[in-house]
C-alpha cells in the first residue's frame, strides 16, 4: 500500500499537489472508518446489544483483549475476520486524486483488507456493544486516522528511495511492534476487567 501511495504522491508536480493527494488519501481513511463505526453502532442498536449489562460487555471485551494480546505475541492462533489481500491493483490506473481517495477508503474499512495487528477488533466490538452511532463513528475514525499516520511520517523522506529504507527498518522492528501492541492490548483488557466488577 505504502509502495503505491508514496510514488503517487512523489510523482505530483508540486508540493501542494502532493499534500492534496495525501490529504485526499487520509480523508478516504477517515470517511470509510467513520462509516464503518456508524454502521457498527447501528447494528448494535438494532440488535439490542447495547441493552446488555455494562459489566457483562466489559468482561466480554476483556476476554477478547486477552485473546487478541496472546495472538499479537504469537502465543495463540486465533482467526480474525479480514481479507487476505489489499485493495485492487487496477485502482492504480485511476486518476491520481480518485485513486488516492479509493486506496484510503479501501484501507479505512479495516477488515476488507489485510490487517497486520489485532488492535482493530477490540474497538470494533466496543462499537457493536455501545449502540451509539456518533460515538462508534468517532472511535472507528480514530482507527482510520491512526492507520494513515505512517504515511504522514514517511512524508518527511526526501524521495521514494529513502522511504524504502524507512519501510525496511519498520519491517525489521515489526516483532517488537507486535510485542508492544500485545502488551497494550493486555493492559486494556485488565482495565476492562476492572470495570466489569461492581
């Protein structure tokens, strides 16, 4: 994904065009994830999940957090809903602005593409359990914007070659990133478990 968007941004004729393409791309992330959040909130409301006892929902999310934490640290094989592929490569043929938005939207949905970390699923379940569309939309838009952050970080690179070096470095550190993410999920699970006790 980064290997497609960054060349598109760096091919832009001016810095302003590059920033516009990146902004449109991040907007795609935010809009798609916001829509997913609102849909999850609506499903939670319509299915009456929001009416379940708060303590029970916190306890269930704590259990999920522990399972996802173990998955992150490669201690448990746990299948999660996601697609095994990224966005369609034919989108590269679209005009730059449209392709930039489409890539962002495709990735902002979350489970429609491959997710390299398990963090997404805990807020997704929270959105279902809350039944509050505005809150769920806000929470999931945070996911979309967070997923776009590496691109903003990579914008500091002087060119595509330098970005490739940064991407290689990030890949080398990925096991440490997964461990930190697993510990963060375990911490959130413990907080949720504490909230589940009356």
